[in-house]
């Protein structure tokens, strides 16, 4: 359960898991149409006003102090014109710990391997890690890094993932180096992730993992890819995941109420968001017939999916698409645990790692994973 809201909140009990939904709004200069999310209705704004306009949800006090402290220089939006420069800066500046560093003084066994990529595409690099000294096949967290589909790498996320989940829960982790847009477009990044999953499970004995106990996970763009991968695996009759861990997932290319409401107030903005989606989708961005594997919020059938943990902050752009996705899973008869953390912005746990809301969120994620891993296996790879 999220922490106490500083303004009106609605408690919703769903499949035994409570969720706190926080509602707010803001005036916009000109928004011709606002998508209210999966299963919702599109409402036309009148006179430049988002329906139900008011004020944006406030930031958590601890997160806000850190956020304001980091605003000495204005953040530059990502545009098609500066995208290449942004990617080059990210590639040179983002941490990329090597195998020896990831081993953390012998706490983890770490290896890099390459598996066959999608047909006609390069091999996919996987980074595998597991706590040292644990016998037998371990559950696997198949993790997809964030970065708006245009930035990031498979190595940078591992120190946090290993510290927070692998060691406490006895999990193996495989992180995927998928190709980035616009160097490739949809479906290439997703197909890399699918090929990597099949390849990892094909090496289950070598990696010491249990193919019947695989959790798909990711944050931001990685959360969107994890959701898309669950849909693709279901529809292809591929590997059967035990669950999906979707942290502030990037799900909807069309824009939602909160993506307009929080743009410029969150750590992400609509200009950057649109640039990223256009880099991935090209001319298909916003198309009515876009497949759900490209933007999972487009899915009309969310039945038969693994249990989901869905998380967002009340003060982030991805809030409404995350809430709508969990709601659509429930409507389809599925299982989802939804957390909307009061006052949290996008990436709040990295921005303010010592904030109370970050501790609450980390605890909720770990408890969900622990309960999930106590369940029987799924059957793993299909026969044939």
C-alpha cells in the first residue's frame, strides 16, 4: 500500500490487493484530445482545458527536495534534432560496469553470453548473474532496462537489481542488450528481447535457472517491453512466465491525461516522450492499427497473462497508462497488484533512494516477488 496521500484518495480493493488512486488535473494551453487510457473514453478538451482541470498532484516532500536541488540547470527536452547527440552523451556517460565489478568481490557469479537473434538480425547479448554458492536451479528475473527505447544498456541496471532482489531472494538475473531506436524500429527491440528469452531458457542448465519460474521485469521503457513480451509470448505459444514486474511502464504512444498534466513537472516531458515514440515507431506512431506489441496500452485482449505487479507515481506522466493497464487486466479476469505512490515522480527511487516512499516501494516490490516465487512453476517452455 502506498503511503498516506496529502489530498483526497480513493481506496480500491482488487483481487485481494489494495491500490490507492490519486486524482488531479492541470490547465493546458491547447490539447485537442486526451486519451483517458486502456478501456476508457477519449474526451475532447474545450477552450484548451483538460476535462476535470484543477491542480497537479504535489511531489512527496523528500522527493521534492532532491528534485529541486537537481534543477540548477534547465533540463533540455529530447527532440529529433538533438537525439543523436543525446544518445552519444548517454552512451559515454551512463555507467557500464564490467564483469569483475558486477561480481562484487565474489558475491555473484557473472557471465556474458550471446544467443541467436531474430531471423536476419545480429546475436543478442545477455548478461547473466546469480548469487554465489546457491545450489540447484534458481528462479530467473529476465530484466529489460529503461531509457525510453532510445538509451540505456544491459549492464548499468544490474548493481541495483542484484542488490535489491537477486541476493535477498535467491534469484538469478539475465539483463538483455536490445537494439535501440531509431537505429532500428519496432519490432526489432521487442524481437531481440523475445530471442533473448528463448535463448536464455535454451541455456537454462548452463545458467542454473528454472525455466518454469521466470519473471519478466523492467522499468519505464523496460516495463513496457516486459508487458509487450508477455503478450507476444502468449500469442506465439512461447515461454510461459510466472509473472511480470512493470515499474512505471511506458505503454501508450497516444498520450494520456497524466502525460499532459505532468509534462514539465515530472522528470520526463511530452516533447521527449513524443521523440522517443516516433524514433521507435516512425510513421506508425499514433496509427489506429498499431499492434499491441508495439504499445501494450493498445491491447484489447489482456486475458491469459501472468500475474502483474504494476507501479507508478501519482506525480508522473506514466501514471494513467499504468493504472489503466492494471484495470484492463482485472477486466479480463486476470491478476494484477497496482501501486500508485503518493507524490512520486518518474524514477523517484533512483532520484531519492533514501526517501520513505522509496523504501515503501522497494518493500512492496520485494514482497510481491517473494509471494510470487512461492507459487508452483508454470511449465516453462512449451512442448514441440
